[in-house]
């Protein structure tokens, strides 16, 4: 997401359930998931991922907060979540929220024995990433993000424009939004 889009997004409030609480000023270390991310165990998007075992799984899940730039991920060694302290403390609230939902899908995938980092696929084509982004994109719509905002949320720094477009289409962002963004980007890159 571009700097101007991030700034605009900071100003716009999305309807995250008020029972959801995220500790935003946290130091580095290892914490219980529910000590940092309270209320996620009651979120439909999360209970849809874990079913009846949601509370049990989240109460045993750890989050390793590291003191560097970055985002969030899931360990392919033991399935815990790791997160950048800087991102947790300063990231746009709805973005952190959606990334938590996304990473919880990876936690379940790890528990099912799925290969999280299957290098036979590009990042945007990896089935585990597509599923996690689909769940996050659906939740983004539920909290009031429009299709253009969802398209922008799906833009991450480590994928190409073509990969971003494929990922957005896999997440059911309408093709006219994807094509419209592509056309605007081309126009902005034309010499003046």
C-alpha cells in the first residue's frame, strides 16, 4: 500500500467489533495470543477457521514479537505467530487486524500439516496464501472496506503487480477494480 493510501486509511475508521482489543504498545518477547489480541476467539472469521476448538487453540498459541521492521508470519517449525514490534505498535489498526485473521488461517494450515512455504508456487499463487487472503478479504468487506480498499490491502511489497492482480482476482475483487487500478497505474507512469 502506498504512503498516501496508508495516510488516507489511517483517517478512515472501519467497523472493527468493539469487543476486539489489540495491545498496540508492546515490547519484544513471547506472549500468549489472547494477551495481545483479545476477543478474536469470538470473531466469526476466526471461529470459521478453527470451529469449536477456537478458544482452546488460541489459548495455547504464542506470539513472538521481534524488535525489527517487518510484518507478521507463522513459524513453519511449531506454528506460532511472529510479528514485528514496530508493525504491531504503529501499523494501521485495520491492517494489523486483518493480518491477524490472515495469520490465524496459516496457524490452522500448519496444524493440518500443510506446507506453508511451498516454493513450487509463487507467493501469490500459493494455495495457503490464497486461502488466508480470501478469509482476510472477506473480513475486510465485513468491516466496511470497499473493493478498492481490499484491492489495496492485498498489495504487499514482495509481489509484482501481475501477482497482486492474480491474488486480488483469487480473492474475488471484481476484475474491473483490478483492471481500473492497472490502467491508472499505467497512466501515472506515462511520461509527461
